[in-house]
C-alpha cells in the first residue's frame, strides 16, 4: 500500500487543510475588516485598514499570500500586541506545555493504578466505587470542576492560590482540573486492556510458575496491555490542549489557551489564526506519531 | 430468557415472525432489568420533562430583573426564603426558574447537534468505506484535518466569527463533531463488505444504494446509536463550555454555562450561582452517560 509515502502525503495535506481552515475562518462572517475593527470606526479608517491588511485584494490572491507566509511562520502582526503573532504564541507556549504535561502525568498517576485495581478486583465494592468516580469525572463540565476546586481549596481553605502562574502551588489546581477531565478515558482503556490480558494463557503460565501476584500483574500483564494505554495517552494530548483553553481561562493561567480566548474577545484575528494553526500542528504531529508508533508496536495492523 | 418460546404461546404469529423487532425488544427487556441504565434514563427523562413543563414548575420569569432582591441565598441558608428557594442571582433573577428554562438550551443543542453530526458522519463514513480508493483517501484526509483541531478551539473560533446564537451553536457543534461516526462507519463497512450476505447481494444484481440502505446501514446502526448517546453528553458539555466563555446564546436567555460564567465573580459571597448550574449539567450528562453505557453493553460490546 506504500504506507510511508501515503502517510507523508497525508501529513502534507493535513497541514494544508489546517491552514486553509484558519484562512477561511475569518471570512465566514463576510467581511473580516468589520470583524476586527470596533463598530465606531469611520469609513476612512475601515478602508485604510482594509488596504493595509490586504483585504482589498481578490480572495484567491489573499489565500495564496496567507499560505506562502504561513509556511514561513508569518501570520501577520497581532493587532493588540503589535508583534509578529507567531512570536506572541510561542512566548505563551511554555506555560501551556507545562500545564498539559503536568496534567498528563497526574492523569496517568490517577488512571493507571485505579484502572489496574478495578480490573484485578472485578465486581468488588471498591471497583464499583471506581466506576462511579469514572462516570462522575466524565460528566462534570471542566470549568465547573475548576470553580469547585477554587471554591474549596482557594476560597474556603486558603490552601492554594486561585489564579496565576509562578509556583508549584499555582500549577496544582489547573493541572488537577485537566487530569480529572481526561483520566476517566485513560482509566477505562487501562481497565479493559488489563481485563483482556489477564485472561491470556501466558498469565496463567506465569501464575502457575508460582510468581508473586504483584509480579504477574505489573511485569507480565501491564507490559502486554501497554500499547492501547500509551496510544490513548498520546491521543489525549489533543484533548488536553482543548481543555487548556477553558482551564487557563478559569485560572488566569497565562498560556496559549487564555491567549486565544482573549484574542477572540478583542477580535485580534491574526493572533487567533496563529494560535489555531500552532495548536492544530501540535495535535496533528502528536496524532501521526502515536499512529506510527501504534503501527510499529502492533504488527497485526498492516494498513487502513 | 427464551423470549421466543413465550411469545409464540400467547401472541399472534405475525409479530414473532419479524426477527429485527424481537431483537430490539429483547434489548429493551435487558435494559429494563439493570438498575444503572434505568437510573440514567430516569435522570434524562426528568430533565426532559423539566424542559417541557418549565412554566408549570415555576411562577417566576427567568429573565425578570429585580435588583432589590439580588443575591438572596437558597432557602436552607440564613436569609433565604421559599419565594426563591434556590436563591437569586446578581440582578435578582430567580435561580430555579433560570435552571428550569436553561434545560431547554442544553437539550436542544445536544439533540440537534447530534442529529447533524450523526447524519453527516454516517454518510461520509459509508461513502469512504464502501467506495474505498480516492473517495476514501479524500474523506479520511478531511477526518485527519478535523481531528487535528482541538474540538473546542474550532467551535470557539467559528462561533466568534459567525456571532453567538442558538442556531450557530447547533451548526458548529454538528459540523465539527462528525468524525467519530465517519471513522466508525467506515471501518464497519470495510469489514461488512467482505461478508457473504453482502457478496450475495452483488451476485443477485443489487444496486449500490440498495446494498447500502438495506444491508450496510442497519448493521452499522447499533454502534452509531451508542456513539450518538455519548456524543450528546459531549455536545451538552461543549455547549456549557462555550456559553461559559461567553460565546453561547445571547445574554438574557438562561443557559447553564452562561449562568456559571456570570456567577463566578461572586464565588466567595454567593457560592450557589456558579455551583447549582454545574449540578444541573452534571445530572443531565451523567444520566445520558449511564443510559448510554448500558445501551453500549447491550447493543455493541465492541465499542469502547
């Protein structure tokens, strides 16, 4: 099937598609100029701005310009920061990466042990409690989780700062909020793949050799159940970046998520475009590498 | 358990002679037996009835402003009264009335967004899986592109440009969340096509659309329904997130997400404003997830 060539072609097409959507996004409303200028702008200001941004050119020309500049990392100047949009986005990126990576770590620390536990202790009372927690976690709006944590640990108990970035204490609540959001999915995958592996013959063999149950579970079973677990963790990076948009806004965390929401409020669309493209690029890269890894680790999958 | 035996004894033959009907019936009976599914369904029915019978459940108008009665606490707290048993918000509107009417927005967005994405995703997945080749490559690439965008980011940016309204919310959620159906239906159709009863259809000279409509679609339906229930939960959560960020239905109309956003600044003094709408969302989404999970167990154990 020429998997590698097809995959490469597909990556290029996805990059192209991402930029195309980012370009047409601002033309959805009809006139991007009216979108970006305040309603009290005069006719002369509108025309001057239209000319300056190149919106008076034919759409096809604008599109080609946008693509050729985007390839070079040029998304135009942010209307609010008066700096290249890409630069503004990249400055905020470390904060977002810090938050999402820490949240991933937390979610794995919550989901993997609990998932294994509920697979090993099937139909026990505590397994049912884990299931209840999973359903609650899946059903809570992410910003509500954040507000409730804020109410409890910030306002009532005064243990943690309610917003901003700086110390480890600042990181805990937003990261935990995100972790609660993604952990249920990971937990379910851990549980179901562990259940599947624990039925296999080699587990029975390991047990009959007289190995300690702990060794059987953590060494033999977990190792063999790890492919779907790693896959789901990888795919969740995209979900986490989306969740970061809301979480960063709740906790005033100065990352790309908060930046894009503010850019939308202030109609700073060159900046919105840069945020959208960069975040989508990260997710696409993540999806492709998880996919490639999955194919590599799992010889059963050939193509499709 | 042996439904068929019982049925032939005391029901007309015509009814038992149709296997698809009795299969749905059997599923229904199994569903009724498990308390978890019933509890979930009861929660959904309760919220649905609440949205239909809203005017009967409260005598207050959800958008009536009474500044002199602002920030009254719920009845069980000091200063609360049965007049406004869940308190009032920052401009004196009755919180219970707003919660009751707010259910309409959540359910409408959840339902219609799912209908749009289900139809679109199933159709595209069917085309890709059935015709393979270039059609498949094109559709799969579009899916890859869509999956690269964090769902909320795409929805957020699109609504910001198109302007916040109920219709735009439904359209945007419907048009961005169809990829899962497409992926699922595509892979099911690829498997189904090779099976004998489909091949027999070709041998008998059936046309494409007949095979799709009569054989492939009914076989994909159970998995699609399972996805749809979970997608409805997600759409409701997404609506609340977008409304929370101020991009939902316009201001006086009560929406649970927007209620939390306006209540958040009062978190230290009037906790009920941001807390109660979250509980309403939690009940709705939890109900859908519980019922959906049972439906999944019964209809399609493969999907996870």
